[in-house]
C-alpha cells in the first residue's frame, strides 16, 4: 500500500489532470452541475454493481469515476467562487469531528491536523463522550445532527427524498430506531408482517386497486422492517435475487437458442425444467469458481 505522501501526490495529480481537461477539452469545458448529474447517478450505480459483485478491480475503477465527479463539481464551485475541493474536504472533516465527540473534542473543529484527544469520563462538558458501542454511536449521531447549525431540523429530514424506495424505507426505519422508536423484541415484527399480508390479500380479493396498492406498500415496508431488525440489507438481498434470476433466465434462453427454438414457443413446463437445470448448473459453476479461488 501507499504512504500518505504518495496518496496526497496521487490526489494532486488527479486535480491537475481535471484542471487541464476543464481548460482544454471541448466536452469537459461545457459541463455544468445539471449536465453532469445524470452521469453521476450512472457512475454511482456502476460502483454499487461492482460492490454487490465484490469485484475488487472494478470497485477501484468505479471509485475513481465517482471521485472524479466529486472533484468536477468542486471545480465548478471554484469557478463560480462558491467553494473548492479544500472547502469540501474541510467541511466534511469538521462535520465528522463534530459528530464524533467520543473521539474528538468540539474545539478540534477547523484544526489543520486534528488529533483524537484522550479525554476521560470526568470531562463533564463533553456530552455523548462515553459512547462505547456502534449502537451508542448511531443513537448519538441523530441527536448531534439535530444540534448542528445547518443540520437536520427533524429526525427524518435527513432522508433524501430522491432515494430509491427500498433504501429510503430502510433509512427511515433506521433513523427512527436511533431515537428509540423500534420493536422491543425483533420477533414481534412477524405478527405485523402477517397482519399486513392479510390486509393486502383482502384488498386484492375486493379488486380495489388503490387500496391494494396502499396495502402492498405497507406489506413491503413491514418486510423491510423485519430485514433491518435481523441485520439484513433488503436492497442488497433483492439485487442478489435479481442477478440470480437474470443468470437462470439467460440459461433458459441459451438452451433454446442451441436447440434452434424460440423461447416463446416453449411450454411453461419446458421452461420450468430448464429453470431447475439452471439452478443446478449455476450452483455447480459457482462452487467450482470458489474452489479455484480458495
């Protein structure tokens, strides 16, 4: 791995490259916050895909793409005189220091070289200073953010409205948990899941689309809640299932093509048989790959 000096040099090199591109490249010169936004979303999802696949090579590559966008927006901010990359880094560092009073004293905000201070429990001025577990840190985090000058005004105001629905539901529930609004016993959530499923089935039988949609949302919200309580990430879980379905369905199509047939001409029974074959085949391929990598 690289030294801190080498990392700073590499970061400076990337800044220099982007400065040159912004000045000399016709495409880079015309970009704005608005024009870059769709690309940023795409790059973020590409990073997420590499993460879900645990593709280390592409994680490195996609992190670079996302970092380039952070620097690009900072460059635009510098050109408008609003902020530059140093402001971005310092603002983030100050925010982290403020939100970690169990590590830093608030006096460290703005320090050029902030260092963790060895305060003991006798330091009565440092509220939240005694956090010892990850859960305590999370619970303190929400309270601290409400006290920030430009922080959240309410507990749930920190959940971005543009988040994908599954991620948003998880974050809403997680933030509520951090202030004590949660099930006392996680197993109690299953009664709620069953209740919501029963209500969904009842509305589906009535063929009331609006009510069915509402109850479907309640049911999904309760399932996401259950996943959170059991420390499972529902978005990651669903994406793994998406990838598994794609792989198995692609197998069916490949077998159809090899047989000189169209998938539309196959019966459901034939597709089910290939589906089960795909499950065995792909599982074996995965096991073989794991063995080779071990």
